[in-house]
């Protein structure tokens, strides 16, 4: 989680008084509709000794944007908690350590759910999410960010599915055994999906795990779209036309996801919403690339986040707002249709802008969508309907005619 240098500014970036009517309407909408966030890094804090998901934390002093009480306060009904592992060495030892870390993160999620069964439950299907909404509980889905823990062991895909995983972001900031990353400083390793990666995608289709193309290279993206027989998602990516970063989707990529029946989930990471200056961008990239090839521990992650905070503090005036998030949603909706866009905040993992400090402020984004004249029906699709539709279509029984292609 990035400790935002401009927290005090964010506190004041609420919807102004003239928008009270829209805020009231937004709150009423969130009470009725299912609100889903497909990418949240809450487990980064959940593995911290003493961190309590059942207590409301201070966003600033506790360096946390998510807990169960604040999810309820903000009417956030469902979140996909990310089992995130930083890319380390592509060696048997590296893969073993990543696998062990992933299992530890799963355990931390289960512990929190077992400790607070009246607040939240594990969800694996859309029906679970709607049922828990009616019961007044938070629905916690699980996604994996980075296929690194899979290593070269295809059986682990099923093992993670059985633990509740319902999407896998195939890569992160560097290449792995599955595919190339959009941001590996050494360039492509496989020129797209590897042969093993093809088997991973097929297995995910068979089991019902959504393939997440956020973070993968453009070549890997098109390999995945050609191969996957189920809709794919970009769990936390924005429009490259508005912010030219390799982590974002080009117009053609957005169109391909829509043609595939999938969805692009817009995130709140400042540098993917509004392009920072080249000096700013290079400084952040240098910090993040310093982790490539290393097995990260909690102390190292805190040090990296502190370095990013320091750089961001220097470039404070470049920070985007909640209107920038709405602008990316609007761009994608106008390009391919409102049925193919949603929300993946990246809270606790670097997401957060003026007006969207933490999970309690999601209604401010709905206000921006209302200002853009989106109907209540369309907003309901954006906030949850679209991703729930796609999740229903995640499982594709194996076609013997396609198995060897």
C-alpha cells in the first residue's frame, strides 16, 4: 500500500455542497445495487501482525484503505482481495517461496473471515455476492495477482481454485513462466504466452477461473484473447489513449475484450489515470524495477513504498482526482459500450486520488458518473453487474476438438 503524501488534501476533496442532491442519489443507489471492486490489496495489511480487519482504521495513520467496517460505511458490497506476490527469481527455490507466500496470504484472508463471520464471508459465485448483500455482509472474493506462485506446476491452478481463487493476473511487473509482462525492463522472454502459459489458460477456462490481462504484454494479451474460450478481464487497467502507459489498454485491446465478452475494470492508481512527467515516471519505474528478481519481504515492501511516497510528494501537483477516474470509465463506455467497463480500485496497492481516499468514498465516483448523465441502470452495470455477468461465464467445459490446438 502506498502511503499517500497528500492525505490531508484528500480529506477535503469531498463532493461540494452544490452536489448534495447527487450525493443523496448516489447513496440511495449504493444501498440498492451491488457494488463490486475487482482489485484490492487488503491482504498486504492483513498479513501484518496485529492488523484487525474487524476494526475501523484511520486511513492516514494506519496506512490502510480497507477494512470490514469501512466497506460497510462506504456501501462497498464485494471486493476481490488480491493474493499478490512480487516477481522473484524464476528458479525452483523462487517458485517454492512464492507458493508458500501465496498460501500464507490465503490463510490470512480465511482467518479474518473466520474471526468476523457476522461481517463478511468468502464468495465464489455471483449468487454468493447477491445473497450476502441481502444479509448485510461483505462478500470477499479472491483473485491472484501474478501467476508466479504457479511456477511450472499446472496442478497448482486447481489447488488455488479450490481455495476460492476466481481470477489470476497472469504476470506482474516482470516476466514469469506463464507469459511476458508489459513492464519487464529486459524485454520479452516468450514473445507472448509461453507453451506452459497456454496450458494454464486452458486449465483456468476448464475450472472457471477468469484470465486477467492486466500487467501482461501486448503480445501476451493477444495470445490470451485468441486462446481463451471464456471472457477475459482486465481487473485493474485504464485507457491508454488517455494515459499512455504500457499497463493500460489500447483502443484495439479494449475492443478485443468487449468482442470477447469481457470487461475492463478501471483503477485509481494516479500514474495510470493521468500521465506523470517523464522524470516522475522514470523515478517510480526505477524504484519498482529494483524489486525484480528479489524475493520480497514485508520490510522491503515498506521501504519501496516509502521511496515511492517520497517521489510522489515531490510531484504533488500532478495528482489526479475522482473526475479522472470517471473520465476513463466514460471513455471506455463510449468506445465499446457501458456493458464492458467496471471498477478495480487497487486500494491498498497504490490506488487513491483526490476524492477517493479509501473505500468509504466510493459514492463520490458515482456522483461523477451521475454528472456525466449515466442512468441508474448503467451505473449498476459499471459497479457490479458487468463483472458478475462475466464471472458466470468463466467456466468453459473442455472441447476435445480444441484441446490440442
